[in-house]
C-alpha cells in the first residue's frame, strides 16, 4: 500500500515539471520531493516520470495516476471546505490577473471582501502570461481574453474601456490630436510585444497599423507613469487613467478599444466554498462598477 500523502508531491511535480518549483509550492526541500516520488514509484511498482535535462514529464503510468490523484485532491478539498461552517470559509485562494486590474482595481476593493470573509487569505498574482488553471497555478483567473483548457468554468462578467490619454505637458509641446489621421504625427508608449504572452493587452494596435512607439514596457504601471510625465500618448484602461489628474482623455472617435472580462476556475473548485466566495465577490464588484469600468467617473 502506498502512502496517500505522496500523491501531493506527485501532483505538484506533474504540474510544475521541475523539482525546485514543486518544492517551493509544497514548502519543502527539493530533495524531499524527489525522495517522496521515488517512494511512490517503488510502492506502485511503476515509473511515473521521465527525467530529462529540461525537467520531469509524465509517463503513461503517470498519466493514468494523474486522473485518480486529481479526483482524490478534489474530494480532500471538499472535506476540508465543507465539514463545518468555519472551515468552509477559511484558507487561501490564488487569483491570477493582469497588473493593472490587480493594482488599480481589485486591490482597492478587497477590504470589502475581508470584512465579510476574514478567514480567507487572497493571493493576488500578476503575470505577463496567462497562468494555467488546469495545472493549478491559480485557483481563479480574471483576464481580458477567454482562457482555454480542459474542464474550465468560464464566464464573461463585464468589459473594460480603453480610451486614449495624453499629459497636458505633452499636448502643449506636440498639439492635441483631433482625428485618427492626426495620430500619425504623435508619439506613443505601449507594451513590449515580444515579452508579453497575453495578446489581448496589445490594444494600441487595434486602431493603429504602425504607431510611433517611443517607449515600451511589460509593465502597465510603467507605461502609465511614462505617459503622465509627457513621454507620449497612451491607450489605457479607464479605471487607471480617469482618476489621474496628470492625464487628459482624448475623445477621438474610432480610437477607444474595449476588452471583455473573463472570470474562470477549474471544475474541481466548483463547490469549494472559499473559491466560490471570492468569485462571487469579483463578479458582483464588476457588475456594480460596470459604468466606471467603461470610463464613467466613480461615484
């Protein structure tokens, strides 16, 4: 009989593909992960991973075990979250989203979530690429593009407006554009395309074939601050720029972009109370703030 707890190590290594990241998630030494996997393979009399220079990949036996291990993980989560009312609303929830949504929107609203759910710890993760819900890199995803993967629950919960903005100092030096044609004479700040793996954030290129970009960054905050000092025009989510007195909105017809907001989780978390609580909070906040996210001032 194998040690059931070894399956935690198996699942994390299967998802991370390397010992060090798996050990970090499990809060153990990487040698412990290797030892527990070896013990599991010995008990099952099966080779579960192929070891390569680039990491660990599941063998055919490992793939068969993965389905059973995930089912056991789901059952264990259900026990932990649903046996007793206090246990149901405690623990950590990892929410993956983009930097701007995390810093300028969600982080400002979480105080209301904690008021209702003081036992839940929110881990807000930002990345220039979509994290995998299937690999359990996050429990929840909030994104401008619809995620793909097996057994995902995906819901469109709203949208975000992306107008064009410029600093008064920039507009004084270069003039205020009045039409799309005028923009060919102007400078822009934008994302560094080759290092951003979320194509949905490359909104500047929706309306311009070849904009004159003078500053690029993987950071939305860096772009925002660069534009606010007068370096160039920026197309920015309205919830970031509308509240900044350093920027002026440029109402040029045909320039504003829109992005849908997609809220997602894995089917295994459908009935996990703490995950459901955070998803409901995010959905309700977006629905309540929709006019603000479209570009209207916050009441």
